[in-house]
């Protein structure tokens, strides 16, 4: 019996426990790390467009190497590949403390993207390989919740270690190593990842276009939020540490809402669920600039926006697994992740330029355009299939 068959026979939830734990660690490290470079560049006096370009380098690095992930994971095994990538990523994180050159930080972020995409993409392939269709929405919801839980804790780590100087970067490097710990006992028994050599990335995109659009729109919204929400808060007169806590509200909404939305995705048409999440997110990001940054109401808006916009991702993953299987799932998962990153790659400079041009409301209006496109596309897909 193959490792994949053994994992499925052991039960879908049990076979996912190690990857769930690793995903929670991924979220914790990311939630701690993502605000650091934008806030440091803001403190150095760089404009928001520059901040967006440097932050987008992570996506460039990931896009440049992602097409090799399924093949390398199939050759080396899921766990060895993930462990190697997080060790290299930790070394790169420490390297930020050695210079304050924007050009060097761009290169480090580029290299970090090449390494950082590995545990994320391979863990999602792992989940889609072993999960049963009737539980797919809830499994992806649990995955999203655990990542969000880690993301929510990240800003609290920054309250302890600070947001400026070497200490937070060194802390992030240590946290990255936690990703490997729950996976080490499964070095040889993790599910085998199949790689279909005869299937191209463009082909799998056209096999599930709505799911791919969901990945793009969610990636744009989430990555822009994590890059610019703390900057938006500082511009609105909120302390940097409090602005980092806004990110906690953003992801706490995910922790609260993902299970019910995942349940809905398993019991109702996933296109309708996707449309509801995307269109509601459109309204919330428009509302963001209309609510005082010093009021309690802003936390409620951010939490709802976080929960509903995060849900676009696991619902999209469930749609992807529903449409594509076999050896194509590894390539499809990678394409989905690449489109998520491409969304952030385009969205960060767009949002930065919009905020430089029209002020803080440019953040919400940029996101509203792309959320609304995904929502309308989901409704049209539902209507056409009916």
C-alpha cells in the first residue's frame, strides 16, 4: 500500500493533523513577519509605491520558482522539501538585520518568496490529495482557520519583541523553524505527490477558471491588507503597534467565520457561497474609509472584512478540488497559488499608487474593484450552469 493510500485509510482528519499543525506555524511566522518590512521602510521615509514594490518582490520570487514545486516535491518527498525550504528561509530572514539598503531588501524578499512558497503550496497539495469530496469545504475551512489563528497571534508577538530593529527579524527566523517540527515524524510516510508531466499550467487554469479567479482576488486582497493596513492605520493617526493589532482583528474574523462558511460550501452551491463572500467584502472595504480609525466600529469592519475575504480562498480551493483530480491536482494547486501571488504582485503597487494619489481611501477602492469582479463572475457562473 502506498503512503497516500495508508494516509487515506487512517482517516481523512488524522492524515491531515501534521499538515494542519505546520499550517498553524506558517501562519504564526507570516503574521509576525509580514508587517516588518513595510513598517521599517515607512520609518526610513520611503514612499508607499516603493513599499509596495519591495513587498511585491516576495511574489516575484514565488512565481519564478513555483512551476518547479510539484516536480521537486514528487522527487524529494513532501517533508524533506518543506524542511529544507524553511531552513533556508530562516537564514534569509536573519539577513535583513545586516543592512538597511532598499535594493538588498528587495533581493532578500525575492529570494524569500522562492523559499516561502514551498511549505504553503506543498501543504495544500497534501490536503487536496487525501481529503474526501464531501468534507472538502470544511477541511479547507479548518486549514484557513489554523493559518488565520497563527496570523492573529503574530502581531501579539510583535507587542513583545517590537516592530523595529533586529529582534523581530530574528524572532521570525526562529518561528519559521516551527513549521518543520510537526512534519519530521512523517519524513517517509507523508502522502506521495504525483506530478503529471503532460499537463500545462494554462490548461489547468482553464479547467477551473472561477476557482483560479478566486485565488487571484483573494491574494490581491489579503496581501494588500497585510502590507498596507498597518500603514493605513499610521496614516490615520493610530500608533504602529495598534496598527499591527488591526491585522489581528482582520484574521480573527477568519477564525470565527471559516467553519460556518466551510459548512455552507459543503451543503450549498460553492459558486453562490463564493459570490456572497466576494460581494460582501466589496461593501466592507468601501465602508473602511467611512468609519473613524479611532472608533470601535473600525475593528468590527476589519474583522468582518477579514473573515469574509479570507473565505474566498478555501472556497476557491474546494472548487478546485471538486473540478480537478489525479495527477493534475498538484499542478492545479500550484497554479492556484501562483495566481494568489500574482494578485498580490499586482495589487500592492496598485494600492500603494492609489494611496499616494488619492490618499488612504485608495486602499479600499482598489480592493473593491477586484472583489466585485470575482463576485459577479461567480454569480454568472452559477447562472450559466443552471
